[in-house]
C-alpha cells in the first residue's frame, strides 16, 4: 500500500472571490479535473498531473460575529 499524502490547499474564485479549500492527494498516475464555483460557475481551479483534488468546500474567511466578547472570559 502506497503512502498517501494529503494536503489542504486553498483557492480563490477569480470570478467572485469566494474562497474554497480542497484536499490534494498525490497519485502515481495522472489525473485531470476541474472545480467550478458554486456561486458564479467560474472555474476555480483545473489541474492535470499526478495529483487530484477532492473534498471541495467553501471557506468562510470572515466568521460571523455574534456580538459576544471572547476576551476576558473568566471561566
Ligand atoms: Zn465564483
């Protein structure tokens, strides 16, 4: 069984600046594919080579703030 190397990479949609993360998996045989933005249908990333990307998900670069102060919590 080959060692599997997974790395997380981030991409930004050139059309709407949506951020995505994907898991890059190294392969011994060439793969080709592409991922399209779920917001604007633009191609976020296309690849070909001895790796593959899967597990695409949108990244919330600015997490919502619920108006709660986290600093100085005494518990
Ligand atoms: Zn987009």
